C-alpha cells in the first residue's frame, strides 16, 4: 500500500534498471557533489540541490523526470484553485534532457527556493543540504509517514547513522521562532516540544517496521551507489534528536539569553539536543 513501510520494493523496475544498466545520466547525478539523492517508499527517487527538489525520477516504460515548472524557468501559475490560491505544476522530461539543463535548474532553485543562504537567517533547507553534502553520517532526508491518524502528518528532516546507531534528527536554525515562545504572551510550550514528542511516539509505535525498512533501504542505496558503508548493521535510537545550527555572526546579551532559555526548556523536557555551528 502506498506510503507504508512495506511499499518499498527492492525488485522494482526502476532500481533493477539503475543497478544493471548504470545509465550515463545516473552516473552524472552521482558524481555531482552539490546534489544528494534519496530513495522513497513508493519506489521513486528524489534528487535534491540544497533542499530544493531537482527532480522526482520514476520508471514507466522508461525513466521519467518530473520537475517543478518554476525550476524550468516558467514562473507563471497555470491554474487558480477555488480558494483563489494560484497553482504551479510539474513537467515531465527525459533524464538525458534533465542532465542537459541541470545547471539552469540549480540556478532557478537558488533564486526561487533558496534566496537566503547568507547572513544569520539562511533557509533551513540550505542548512539541511549543507549538512548532507558535507557529512556522510546522514543517510536519508525528508522522511515522511502519514498513515497514522493519531500521530498525523509527519516529516523528519534527517536520518543519521553513526557508531551503529540510527537516529531521527529534527533540524532547526537558532533563529527559528518555534524554539521559544514569548512567555509574556502565552503559557503554551513552543512548537518544537510537540514535534519532538510526536517523533518519539512514532518511533515507539513503529520501531520494528522502522528497523526493517532502513535495513532494506540501506542495502538498496548501497547497491545504487548512494552509500558506502563498511558495516550497515545498526540499533534504533528510541529518542529523536534535535540539531540546532547556531547561525549568529556575533554574540550579544539578548542572544546569549535566548540560547540559555532554549537550553533550559530542552533540558527540562528531556530532549536530546545539540547546538552547533556549521562545519
């Protein structure tokens, strides 16, 4: 069933073709150090450029790449929903054509999806891409599971495999307002606490399925040339991790107080967290 752990099929045609034929366009994507590639449960592949989706690649009597129209240079909405919100669409092109215009797609992603990559408030997706492309411990990203009504929609930024431990990791920039509430205006806990509690519930409820899924995914990604691991065995970390990137260029009293308040909250709620600078 779509969207479930069991939907991933190692013998799906898309994976068999990539492993057996190793097409030139695939080798080109693998060699591009600015890109990272993830395998999805429903047997397709996402190619990312710093969090921006370069293409969704599927197999239907041949390889097909789906690309957001904006990233192809078409920034005019093609339809309007009944709510009045404009709608953009995805175009299908061949994988060879994808390679021929890859540079343009990157430029369009950078200008439209990632306009802020410098300064103290870079886009979270840029931070995510920077971590993935410079650190081999992150073996998957944007993990989604939307089949549990009680938990609701779930998307986790990073999956880390380090020292034989597989962990789900939520990523935030230090300036993210979801890390701290103004207690003079509300007594509610910041959104990050609800997020981390939801992730913990998910891991507790689906620990067996998660282990089976990532055992299969790691094996498949190694066959596809997406991972190189000497030892793929792992134990599942039952506690999600929070990684906060400190993007402040200079220290001030208010910023120090903000960080201390965030840390006090996370410690009191027993959240496994780390605050660090980008490498």
